[in-house]
C-alpha cells in the first residue's frame, strides 16, 4: 500500500508545535548558553523547516552502487 503524501505546510506546522515543547530558559541553563543564543538557533531552525521538509520521500535513502562511488574500475579502464 503506498504511503500518502503529506503536504509541506502540514509538516511545517507539526514541527513548529513539536519544537515548542522545551522551556528555553531550562535548556539554556542546562547547557550553559544564553537564552538569546538558543532563541536565535531556534529561529534559524524554524526558517529552515520548509527547505528541510520539502520533497521528503518516505523510507530509506537508496544505497549508492559501488561503481557510482568510484570503487569499481570504469569499463573503459583496464584493471591493471
């Protein structure tokens, strides 16, 4: 059964809600960084969500073949 395609707008909305679950003050204190820098990182993540989530295909990434990775000799090159 094919998986359904989830619209980009839905993905972004879901991730916005998920990313709001942590208390910035607590997290900043835990790692010894300022709240301002955590907020800046958070804003960058939110801005990047559409680019991160666009055209996401379900399942694993296909493995590259050995030839495309350059580990096998080309058919035009002799193996010696």
